[in-house]
């Protein structure tokens, strides 16, 4: 005959055994709840992507005639080739790649150098200048659009790669983000490098940049996304169709003809592919960069 043993605090063995089991049950329910929430969020995020692909591969007239269902109708792939042949999407994407590369390289260089100066150097009005840099984050592009456009027109840079990239050669956000990474470098390491004869440039590229590589990698991705998706400035800085970037070209492809709607959707899918590939390749860098310094050890 089994008997429960009572502990000095009055609880029995059965009660003690039930405690861990109930804790594990609550943990399983909590995990299941999180998975359910994440699944719902994934569906919400991916549903527009699914609809974009659906409209791109469906015959537009047949799709509308069927009442716009949630499944493909009269699947055809001609829209993807027509986006290149009829809408010159390839030329616009090539131009966007060039402009984006120029902007990313320029922003990376200026942000790293300026961030190093604000993090490690001492000079007059340092705090004031940094505050001014941060204040520019509050200015939308529309505020400076007219002045920048007039300047670019006066120096003859309309319809050119320099004209499309000059207003974005520096990034206040990049300066702020990389400066925060540099401030996380221990001062003892900086002093030790100075004793070893490291100058500013040597310390920057041999020590500071490698230690903040995840943050810099995250900024490169953010910079690429911003440059690739730019629409307002290229829309006004170009007057010829041959200088349309991919986002402006997408707007030009869109029209009111129902029988050609799938071409616009297919072009949008093609234009998004470089961004998808970039995010897949650099997802670990992005996570490491955004969480750098969050855990102290």
C-alpha cells in the first residue's frame, strides 16, 4: 500500500511531482501559442506577395471574368518576357544597379569616416555638429527636392548617374548607426592600439571596422534597399525615358488596360527579386547587426 510522504513544509510527493508536469504543460501551450501567432503574422505578410505572383501568372481577362479568385486562372508566363521586351525593364534595372552601387559605396565611405570622427576624435563644436547631422533625419526628401533639383539642373547633371546619386552620397542614419557601433569598442583597446603605433586610418580599417562588421553589413543592406526603392528623386531628375530607374519604370508600365495588368505585376515581381536575394544572403548579418550590444557579457 503506497502512502504519500509529507515534507516539512506540508506538501506531499504527489504535489511536488505535479508541479514540474504542470510547468511543462504551460510551457508547451505557450510555445504553441507563439507558433500560432507567428504563423498568422507570416500569412498576413506573405499574402500580398502571393497575390502579386498570382496576378502575374494569370491571364488578366480570364482572372477578372472568374471573379478574381484566390487561385491562378489560365496560367501564362508571357508577362515576364513582355516586361523586358515591351517595357524595357532590363535597361531600367541595369541603371538602378549602377545608381544603387554608387550610392551604397559613397554612403558607406562617408558614414564610416564621419562616424569615426564623432566617436574617437575631439574637435570644436563636436556635439553641435552631431546634433545637426541627426536633425537632418527629420527632413523628408520633399523639403529639399526643389533646391536639389535646381542645383542639379544648373550644373547640368539631369539625366545622368551623378545627377541621380549626388543627393544621397551621405547618410545621417549611417553615421549615427556606425558611430554607436564604434562607441562599443573598449577604450583600453584603443589605447593599446595607440601604444602599438596605430594611426587613425590603421586603427579604423584594421580594428574598428572588423569589430563592427555586423552593424556595417546591416547598414549596407538598408542603404541598398533605400537606393533601389527610390522613386521621388528619379522621377523629377530625369526627363528622358532612357534614364528611368526601375521604380519609375514600374509606374510607367502600369496602365488602365485590363488585358495588360499582368505585365505590371510581373515587372514588380522581377524588380523585387534583387531585394529578396539580398535579404536572404545577409539575413544573419542583419540580425547580428541589429542585436549587437543588446546583450552584455
